[in-house]
């Protein structure tokens, strides 16, 4: 299997292109400060990941910004911190502040010259629009949980992706390389959907899953890179050999 055989890269955004763990950690600081808490970053991210996963299952049609606010309220309760609801809403509105990974914009600019670029994200459209400006490319299609009415890893999200890419861009399953960090949200359901997959292992060398729960049986992947820049360089090397 070669990178050059594909026509489209379908991306998860948060955790893959946008550094959501840094964004989440920064956005949690007012709550931690209000409670006088000294919870370590990894512990706080682990708690967030569990609550977010549960909330997405419980309320699959809830807009992501509202879901984030609800998760924040659950964290506050679990940590025994009483704060005004405004603080929950501030956390829910924090996505525009989450930074892009340093390599994302440059790598995407290169990949845009060789692939259709597509987003399949668990956020809402308004939240993604703010992140898109940091990524610097015009994606050929953008599909969010708000469009689908469910959150990954629900198989409906990948069924939606495949149906719309076929109908709108004429791109079939064999032409798609799903490119993502989260094994739980993306690689498990993408494998079940029959998609080839590239793992952008942003947590390479770190223990645990951070803000993302880990699957009990991690799936095999077709490509494994530590960054999006590595994927772009691998594609460049393949092109040079042709």
C-alpha cells in the first residue's frame, strides 16, 4: 500500500490537526484555580476524556459547544468545585482558543496539492470554522457531528462520510485514506467501515490516552506517523521515486 494510490485524505481535526489537549488543559485552568486544585495535566485530561465519551453517548445530538459545557459541569461536580454556570459556558466556547499543531498548516498546504482534503469532526460547524482559519486551507468537504446527529465512534458518522463523498465528489471507499490520531474515535470505526487508515500518533512516547479513551483492542493501521509533517514527507519521498 502506498500513499500515492489515494485520492482523498479524510481527517479528524481535534487531536490530529488542532492540539486539543493543550486547548482543553488551558481552558480548565479557571476551574482548577477556583477549586484550589493541583490535579496533574494527564489526570485532568483522563477525567475529561471519560466524561466526554460518556456525554457523547448519552446526548448524541447535543451541539458540541453545549456538550463541552456539560462536561465541564460534570468535572466541577466530580472535583467538588462550586462555580457559576458562566464558567461552564466559557469552557464550551473555548474551541476557538485551541491551537493548531505547529506542522499542520504547512503539511496541509502540501497535501492539498495532491489530495482532496475532507474533515470528519466531532465538533459543530461554528466551532470548526474558527479552527479552520488556523489551518490555512480550504477543505473540499466538511462533515461534523452537528451534520450527522451523532458522535464518532458511532458508525453512522462514517456511513455519512462515505455516502456524501461518493455523491458529492465521486470519491469511493478505495480512494480514501482516513487520517487521524484517535484510535477510539476514528481508527476502530474506520476499520469497521473498510477504510485504509493513517495513524497520526501525536502522543508518541507518552503513556495512556490523554483526553482520549483507549480501545480495549487497538486496531492495526496501514500507516503510522508521529506527525502530519511525517506523512507529507513520506508522500513526497514516494513521489520522488516514481
